[in-house]
C-alpha cells in the first residue's frame, strides 16, 4: 500500500484520475477490456469529474460494477447509487456494459445476478473511499473480514447513516435506510489494483484510525494495508491527524 498526500481535493482528484486512467489503459491493452468497481458518495465528486473528462480511456471497453446500494430505495431517489453512477459516470462517458445492484427486488435475487457476472473474470481496478466511521463500501464496523460471498446484506450503523444525512442525500435521519447490499471486503481485495480517494477534514479521524495501529474489523478500511497494489489519495485535511513520520513511512 502507498499513500499520496496533496494540498487540496482538486489536486488529489486530478492525480487519482491520472492513476485510474493509466490502470484502465493497461487493462484494455492486456485483456482487451477493463473491469472496474466504482465508488459513490460526495467524496468522489471531484475524482469522477476529472476521470470522465479524460480523452484517454476507451470507455466502450470498460465493464463496471458498483460497491453498494440501499435496500428498498428506488433508482429515482436522489440518494440512489444507481442514479449517482448513471448521472456521474455511465451516461457521461458511454459505458455500455455495467451491472447495477437493484435494491428494489429481493436482495438474494439481486446478489445472485451480480455475483454471477463479477465472478466471470478478475476486477482490474477498484475505485473506493473510506467512510467517516472507517467503512469500506457499506461494511461498517465491525466489518466481516471472512465472508467469501461477493455481496452481502448489511445493517447500517448510526454513524454511517448520519454521514449520508450530513452529505445532504436525505432530509432526516429517519429517511436513511437501515439496510444495504454491500460488496464484501474480500471481494474488494480481489481487485488487481485499488485506487482509494479520501478527501476532506471529516474523514481525518477515520484515516488516522485505518492507516496506523491494528488492522481490525473495527476499522474496516485498515484491511487495505494488506493489499499489495493499493494507492490511497489524501489531501491536507484528510491526512491532518496522521503524524509526519507515519505519512513518510506510508509514502516510502
């Protein structure tokens, strides 16, 4: 794992998008296509904006999966991750092959359908973030580090739900769903490369907890430290609670 720190979220986004573009191009050259996992949430806005502006990706050769979706939330809801990805990635660049998790059907059916697709070949690059509670996808603490399933149904803890409220996706905490379908930790770690985008001061506590100390289900994104080809992109604000010597060691 390697960590890169930038002065602000815009420089962070530009650098992460360049890394993503390189990874996509490599996969397309080597395999004829690139299979990706895309993250959502307010922290990914600038990254996706930069990524979708690049002319250097043959998006017709990209196959996309996403990390998670709320159980029972319509695709028309502003907080739907299906809507998010259609608006901010798929329709912008013309991805023709994508697999969106349907939270409106029986979760077992939705999981079975996407699992059959994701297991056909390895994922070349995963775009992920770190939640305010340290979650990876919707794997809130204590996260399941053992499940071999591709996706599972999870109960969202209150800090996670408050993050969604704070980002403006819902009008009240009561409106935030309590359950979601999430890609598992082990499925994420099967990706050949992971690009983790984590800007903003509100992520600083989670970043400090996940990037130093024990690798633990109580700090779910700490598991990224076991992956040999992960780059975590931070800005000055999100890295503010990491001691300089820790940052230096993670950049080595």
